[in-house]
C-alpha cells in the first residue's frame, strides 16, 4: 500500500517535470505592486537613518527566451517616511525626519526551475536608483509654469531637495503560475543591496506580486 503511494507521488512529479509551458518565444508586460520592509542604515560617525516600511508599484516588460529563461526590464516607484540622527561636528546629536521618494530601473534575469505553468523561480537583477530625500538644500528654483486648463503661463518656484542616484543589485525567489488565457501571476521577495558607504549592510527586502500577460 505504501509502495503504491510512493510510486504515485513519483509518477506525478515526473509528469509535472516533463510538462511544457507556452512561455517560450513570448513577450510579457506586467503590473507589480510591492511592499518594502523597514531598515536601519548606520553611517558610522555621521549618524544613522531608520527607514520605515513603504509601498510602491512598478511596470515591467520582458521576453521569454525559453520556458525556463526570462529577461525583464522593470520600472519601480515608491514613497515612504524615515527618521534618524546626525552627529554634528560640535559633538551634539541632531534628530530629523522626513518623507522620501525613490524610483529605479532594473534589468532582471529569471530562471524558471520547471518548464511548466506552475514553477518556482530564481532571479538576479542590476540597476540604478534615484532617491529624493525631501530635505531642502536651501536653494530655490524659479521658472514659468503652464496651466493647461486656463491656457496661460504663470511664474512659479520651488525648493530644491537633496537627491542622489545610486547603483544597486539583488536577487529574488518566488512562484509563478501561467493561466491558459495567457495571464500570469507571480509572488515572491527580492533583496536589493545599494551602493551606500555604511557600517551595516545596505540592503532592503521587497515583497512583490506581479500580474501580467504574455503575447507573441
């Protein structure tokens, strides 16, 4: 009886591994809601920053080289808040808080472990992140803005904020399921390391749900 059960399980595994998906040679576009967990970065003698958890979204376009390999170009955006401390040169410690905006562009390679409609996957990615800290620099910019409703130009100005562009790379894992109507869903997590000079490892963990469609 037990031998029959074991043989049945093995047979089902063999059938699932031998099944073929319809991904090979197809393009795909996707919408990617995401959630990034909180993280503290320690900048040594300069101070530290506590990033609160934040949500965001992204858009992706990709090509399935085969049922196992996929290349994607993803555009991501998120907003969140943070607080931290700065060690001043006079020996005092100043506290601050603010809201930040970040966006990124990634080139990702995904390996689908099974060439089937349902498969685990592993991925690696590399890209560039733009971060707007929301902290004013003390400088202001002026110019002319256009009001599309009234159809005239008017003078406008605003405060410049501290921004940075940094390199990042990462890896991820999750599950993918392709429906027969060419829709697919993915769920997983991704760990990204940013090119920051910190005493602690500058990484962020992001949880993503991908909803997309394939076409040829």
